C-alpha cells in the first residue's frame, strides 16, 4: 500500500492550499482516509477524514469552516482544500488509510 501526499508549500496567512493523497496498492473499497498534522514541538493532531463508501466526513474543531475534504474514487485520491490559512497551521501534513497505512507527509508553511 502506498499513500502519496502532495500539495504542500509556502503560503501567506489568509491564503489557500489544496493538498492531495493518492492511495494505491490495495483492493478494498471500504476504508477511511484521514489527515493528520504535526507541528514542531507539538503532538500529532487529527484534522479530517472521509470514508470511501459514503463520503462521510469529519473535521477537527480547529479546521471547521476552513477545511473541506473531497475524494475522487476513480483515482483513489483525496483532496483537502485548506482556506484562510494561519501561521499556526504550519505543520507536516500526512494522510493515512484506516490508521494502518501512512504516507510520508507534505510540509505546509504559512507566513505571517
């Protein structure tokens, strides 16, 4: 199983980024893609997830209203759209498939 996260970069406060997580190497159609982030010196934080079968989503309180997650089932890819970014959103963002498989992460840096 491979999870390839991408889309991170440097953005000014108030800006937007669209991340992606491309999953491959499995046949199950019943799983959850979750997104976590970890800032330097802080604990890992779960921020969002989406289910594969019915597109149910959930968001951490810190991301509600600013973060929208969607999926393209044909490509097994999940797209988190992050808006109104803040410097405190600076972190390594990575995705997981059902908490069993983990990607390598993509770095998001928000400048003030």
